[in-house]
C-alpha cells in the first residue's frame, strides 16, 4: 500500500487478500487521515525503531518441511517518506517472538485502518462501488470469483449479491477447488444459509441444464448442504432424488484427476474450522439429522471416498467424539484409516473400545503416538 501526502492510496493486495481477483486499486482518503498517520508514527517512535523485526530461525522439523521458509513470506511492511528522511519498517508475523515493541506492532494495523484497508478485506457494497469507479470488469473471471466470495460471506446481503449480478458478474461461474468441492453460485448461497436466495436460484433454473435436472449440479449442491450441516437444505435437495455421489477434481502427479465422492463422507466438513483435532460437537443434533436423511435416501454409513476415508474417519480427525460414538453405534467401521497421529486421547480410547481389527503395524503406530489415557488402555489390554 502506497499513500501520498495529498491522500491518494494505491493498494496492491497480496495473495492472502485475494489480490489476483482485485488487482491494484487506487482511491482517496482525507488529508486529515494523513496527518493522523504521521502523528501515530511519532507517538510510536517510528524513526527510532529497528528496520526489521524477525524471529530466530525455526529448528528443522521433518513433520513440517519448509515451515521456516513459509513464515518468512508473512510480514507487514510500512515505509514513511518525508522531505528530510525515509524509513522502512518490516515486521515478520510471529507474535512476541519477533521482539517488536507493542506500540510499533499496533502502528501498522492503525495505519492500515486509517488507509481504509478494510475496503479490500470484506467485499462490502462499498468495495463494489469503489471497484465500479476504478473500472473493474465484473463480467470477467475475476468478477465471477468476486461474486462467489461475496455470496459465501455472511456479511453481505442478498441485495449486495444482486447488485453484482446487475453489474454483469457471471451467474454461471464456478470456483474450482482442487481439494474437495467446486462451488457455483447456488452452492455459495447454500454455504452461507441464504434460504430465500437459494429458493430464488432454484426456481430460476440453477439445477437445470437444457431444461432438465442436471445430476452434476444437484449432487454438488447436496454435498454443500451436507457439508454445511443444513437439514432443511438437504431435505429440499433430496426431494428431487439427486445422485448421492458427486464429482471432484484434484491434482495427482501434476495432473487433474476426477474422483467420485459419496456425499455422506463430507457431512460436517464445512463446519470444521481446520483439519486439526478440535471440539466440534456443538451441532451433534444436526449432524445426526443430516446423516439420517442421507442414509434414508440410500447412502451407506461406510461409503468411502477415493482415498479410502469414510464419514467416521473424517469426523474422528475433526475430534467430534459424540458424533463419532453415534456413528460407531450405527455400525460405522473403525479401521486403521480412522487412527491418525493427531487424534485426541479421548477419541483414541473411544475408538479402541469399539474393538477394531488392527494389525501389528497399526498397534505400533498407536503406541508411538499414545497420550496418557491411550497408554493406560494399551497396558490394560496387553497391547503395550
């Protein structure tokens, strides 16, 4: 971000800020904001700060190759130039480990706030208005990406989405995800629980191709509804008897490969904040309801994706012990795939209590990652 003395701002977003969608943007802020920035810099003793604040290099860890190099790509940068002097400050984002004074750390965020960086982080209607002033091509691929991202974001209203469509954003654009599910406009609306907008899109033919129900579109929409744990959406989509398997593209050996994935295996995946072992048990009732809806429609509780993972494997990986227990009680199979090094102690013991059929290598792996409760279980059952 470059800011001139008269208030012109040139914002060049990073790839973290969806920079390839927006590209460089120019706008203006009040001169008073510039004066406030310089005042903040003086109060933070900006001119006396070190030029760079960087943490010590991370020790090599085979589990996380390239982590130190990745951290070097995450930093905040500010340069202030006056008639008499120029200074650049760079802070690498590693919390207190980088040794930066608190006032200096806060300074960059305050400068960004005064420069209205928020315009390019939340995709609001104000962002749209500024893009119109800057001649953004809403009919382009970038316009399609913006449409999908604004639709997914719960901070945008249906009216905001309609405004983008009016400006020419392609309603048929699909965001390709090489890890799991592609996302069309209908899918994005499902992900953000836009019930009224979803109904409008379906009535307008979002699930049709050449006047007929498109199995690819309907299966993908159902997968998004299941991943988002929306019983109402799932029931609505199941009423048209869509396929219970959707297609997904991923990268294998540098080539794009299409896989067929059972919808039931992605139940709750959208609500998982990460792939780490977290407590995600608050929505157990809706998880059960969506799973039962799919089972009643003909899905199998042990259906697996192309990697061999079932719904239970995914849920165990998320750390949702109550739902995992429910699945096991309803005949979900516990296999070697269910056990990963990142499982919680409680999850591991619960899975072991289901008496899984494991070979010697599996027991060795469980033992190698055993936390106290798991270790106690293994010793009590002569597996240590």
